[in-house]
C-alpha cells in the first residue's frame, strides 16, 4: 500500500509539472484561434446578460447570428448593438431557421431562468419553468441541431451553466 501511495503521488506530481510546463509554453506560443467568420451561430437567451455578451463577441468575429430569447423586447433590441445578425424569438420553429438561414454550425445553449425564493415558497409552476428552460430547453435544441452537425461532420455545441447550481444558496434551493 505504501508503494502504491508513493506511485500515485509521483504520478500526480508528474502530471502537475507537465501541466505547469504546458501552461508556461502556451503563454509564449498561444494556440491559433479558429476563424468564426461566416459561421452560423444560434444563441439561446441572447436578449441580455451572458447571451447578449456572447452575441457581441461572435459578431466581432464576423459570424452570422440567430438570436433567440423568450423576452421579445430584449431579443429585438440586441441586433441594434450587433453589427450583423438575424433575430428570431424563441418560439419560432426550428424549420424556419433551417429553411430561411441554413444549417446552424455553432449552437450556444445559454437560456436559463431562476426563481429566488426559499424552497417551500417556490411555486410548482416556477420549478417546472426552471426545469423546462434550464434542462429540457438545452436538450431539445441540442437534439434539433446535432443530427445535421453529425451528418455534416462539422459543428460545435456549447452549453452555458451557472456555478450557482453546485452550491446550496439561500433562496435558490430549487435552482
């Protein structure tokens, strides 16, 4: 057992040393960034917060954008701050996106909702809405766009999640 512990510690130290060396080298020789120019990027929850900031970053890189948000006012205001893009509201059909714009090559599952209340005060419909948007929404959008990405052997899916889901926080237990 002592020898196994020693070997595990040695392996851990070797891995740690390798990681630090790799990080040090990447400081001076950064990886070449992938061009996002012309990519068709669909961002859910794009009306504000992280989704809006993500849309702005993709716009800077000349990506074509499809911006979805359940809040119509926020969703419609986002393209005015983005240099290029298409705007759709969440409940438009996926077929309309495919027909009018083309195959999505990057899907950013960002939509999320939260209810701030103690557990017993959180109403059933609020809990159901959090699950529908935060979990099922990500599943359905991924299932909708993944087959085309697999057929084309090309595409990326990014799922944004909050660290708040990993901790017990007062008034966010249901989250």
